[in-house]
C-alpha cells in the first residue's frame, strides 16, 4: 500500500496491556505529521507486576483479551478482540501487533494482510528462551508472513537475518524504560538529600548490592541472598537490597531470619515511584541478577550502576547485550557463589573499575536504549509498512 494522500495514515499499536513505562514511548511517537497512532490494549492481569500505562491524553482504546492456558506450561494462547475485524473493516492503514506465536489473532492478521492490503508489523523480543526447533520454525513462519518485524536488540534482528528473512523488513527498536523521566530524576538528585535518605533508612556507610525484579523462583533471589551471605563473611558492611515483590517473598524473609541475616538483607518491596528507586540504585555498588534479567538492566544502567549477572545467556532477556564483561558489568558462573561474591567485593575494593563500568553502562543506555531511539525504530518499521 501507499500513504493515504488526503490524510495522515492511521496506525494501531495493539497489545495485551501497556505497562506504565510505555507511556513515554507513545508520547514520543505523537506529533508525526504523516502518522496518527492509536493505542489499543487490555488491562494488566494479576500476574503483572507493573501497572497499566495512563494514556488518557492519547488515542487509547480498551479491548478484551482472552487467555487460555497451555497445559503443563506457564504460557497462554491469547486473542485480542477486534484485531481481525479491524482487518476486514480496514479500520487502520497498518497494525503493530505482538510477536506472539501463541496468538491466533496475530497469525490471522498476518495471513489476511496482503488480501486486505493492511500491512502488519510484529513487535517484541522475537526469540524463545531457550531456543527450540519447533518454536523457531513457528517464529520464522510468522516473521515471513508479517510485513515487517521489530526487535529489541540487534541480536534479534541478526538471528532471523541469518536464517534467511529479508533484512529489509527487519528493524530494531531498542527496548527502553521512561528514560526522559529517569534522566531528569538522576540529574536533579541532590547529594545531601540522598545522604539523608540513606541515614533515614539505616544504610549510610554500607556497601549496597541490589536485586531488582519480581521475587519469583526463575530470577533466583535465593541465590542472591546466598551471594550476599558469602560476601558478608568477608566484609560485614555489605547489605543486600531486594527491590520487588512476588510469591517467594514470605519464604525468603523466613530464610533470612533463620540464617541470622536480617542486618544484611533488606526487603524493600515493589516501588513504582522513580525518585525512590533512584535513591536506592544510585548509591548501590552493583545490581546483582543471577538469572532472568531484563529491563532491570536498563534501569540500573541509566543510573550508572554496573551489573553482575549469571552467565547462562538464554536465561536473560535480550537486554543482556548491554552487559559486556569487564566493560559494563561482570558475568559470573551461574551457580558459582564464590565468583559472585568476589565480583561484588572487587567492585567495592577497586573504585576505579566500578567508576569505569558505571560510565560505560550509563553511556550505552542513554545513547542507544533511550525512548527517542526506540520511537525512531518503531517509526522506521511503520513507514516501511506503509510504503511496501
């Protein structure tokens, strides 16, 4: 199709739900003279740990999202009501849909795309963790059907380019949090107020290491506690902070009590207020994530906090590309407590190394994984769809 000559093209971005941090991206997409975006979503489920984006000032429409669990897994088939009917009605000039191989509405939209002359762009990680032949085959088939695909990192794009997908239809929109807000908070943080906050929390003068994410088994918060205990045996000024909540919290709190670690482990809980998150992250020596790290990497990086990660790459999200060993963080053997403790203590004993890693990761996140860069990736893919 081609751009409609008499008006701006109408493009719908559709998802199960839009987490709060996506609002900054969508506002960055506004004001395009050639494209009018409409944002269509369901609501966050009880399993979601980030609240819905507030999009009252944008063209936002709520829909029902139907979910049917896949037996024996944590996955679900999803159907976004209205997606297929919008194709038949040609309500939009293009659709941006989740890159979800378990979504029949996405498959149908891609199949109908050429017939209805409504291009479809699929958007997301686009990689399975861990990879598997059957899932790869499905993802390749879906990518071939779609007009374009947008990935969160170069590795996602390059993975499918190496498997024969036309590179012209593959785009990158680096996954970003609300970097506009985060940079403002970071740059306005008063050192005296930060020191006062730490005193009030009983953390002044302590060496802080932070776990940032849901307290779920897959992220291995127990291993984080073990790593803190190992480091404490060498340096009693070490304190571990767990920022997040989840089904493992009660058991973890009991574990800390039973091991006599209450002085060295702090359960902060889920925090959604950016200034408070920054007050904990900025003085942290490192964010330590044994497994399933994702957007927490960007969150740490924008505040200049290096990462210490477990080295099973496929257990992390595509954001793991940000963490280069000895450049923006440190990779450790996934079950090597000693390696984690040594990495953590090294960052406290070698301030020059910590400063270098801090400056490097801050630069990477601010320059590549910003809201502006992500918006440009979405725009490039959308405009490709509209002229293809």
